[in-house]
C-alpha cells in the first residue's frame, strides 16, 4: 500500500519511507510541512477495525500518548516515535526498568478524564471466549482452564470497578520512545474496568516466551503494577488470565484445539488462584 499522491497531499506530508507492514496496515515515516517527521498509518481493505476508536482515545487522553494529527477513514497521521520500545528494553535484559516505565505510562494515560460516550464495551470483546467450544483433541487441562477462564471472566465483568475508557492493548511493544519520552500508540479504545488496562502486558513482550512464563516475573509484575496503578493485586492477575484466554479464543476461530499459550494460561490461572 504505497501512499498515493493525493493522500500525501491530503495529509500535507512528503518523502514516505516504509517502516512496518502488518496484516492490517502499513506504517510510513513521512515529513510534515514544517520538516518534522510523522508516522502515516495506511490501512488496507479490512479497514481500521477495532483501532478506529483508539485514535479518539489517544487524542483525548493526551499525556504519554502519541499525538494524533489527522485521521480519515483509511489513514491516520501520528507523532513520530523513533526510539526503542519497552519491548526492546525488556528483550535487552532491562525487564524491570521496562515494567516500571509501562505503569508510569498507564498512569499518565489515565490522568485525564476521558468522555466515555461511543466506545465499545469490554463485555462485547469477551463474547468470543464465552462462545468458544473445545475440540476433542484438546487435553483435559485445556478444557478445565478454558472453563475456569470463562467463569472467571463472567464474574469480573458482572462486577466491574472504576469503569472508564481504556487504551485496550497496552503492552511493551505498543509503547515507544519519542522526543517527549515513552509514549503509547496503537490503542483500541474500549470502555471497561480500569484494572484491565495492564492485563495484556503480562503476556508481553513479544519474543520472550520463557520470560513471560516465569512465575517469579508474574509475581513481580503483579506486585509492582498493583501498587503503582493502585489496583487490587489478585484482581489484576485474574484479568491477566482472562485476557490470555480471550487471546486464545480470538486465535481459535471459535473452536479450541492446540494453542501456544495454553501453558501460559495455566500459569496465570495458578497465580490468580494463589
């Protein structure tokens, strides 16, 4: 998806350089009229999907979030964050430092009152977990853990606490360093319990499968983040397990067979129950 000349003109940018390509979009580094760099995210035929409300969240939250310059139906122009991500920091052996920075960013995103109207609700995201069936090839432990996760998610969603608009996908590789320090990007925008904001970060960073499965690391994150984000530690772990199960459900296509995170789900459930 090369930016067409009329699109570059619409955003008043030039000199596109491709920096990332995903199944959903291509990200181009471009130059604004004042010479400063920016990120142009150009979406394909599938559209923005659940990222559409994320730009509204980033703009409303302010603080340590990428500035949103302009959004259209097919593209968005954002502040350029050219430095390393917190995922890079963690993969370089500085996981504790990355964890502290991540919760600082989370607190900054929640410092302002963001209007709640118009965001999809977190309950809607979990429908795919609740409707997930389990194939005959799945082991007994997987069956038990999915059933436990469904029960847990129902209980959490039935008694939400501090409901507010959330980034919705806050993790190490969605926070990158820019001129203003570490800032969040690639938000989804969802209305849900505040504690959920840190749930997905337990499964990250990418490329660290052994790290995220360490019980000591899970306990460290839960202690640090519960204290700094001022949420209940056990409930944070419960949301982490529920989010892991939700991600498994999203990948499954509605019917669970084998999944690479089933063992991680088992570990997170054990931590939440402990």
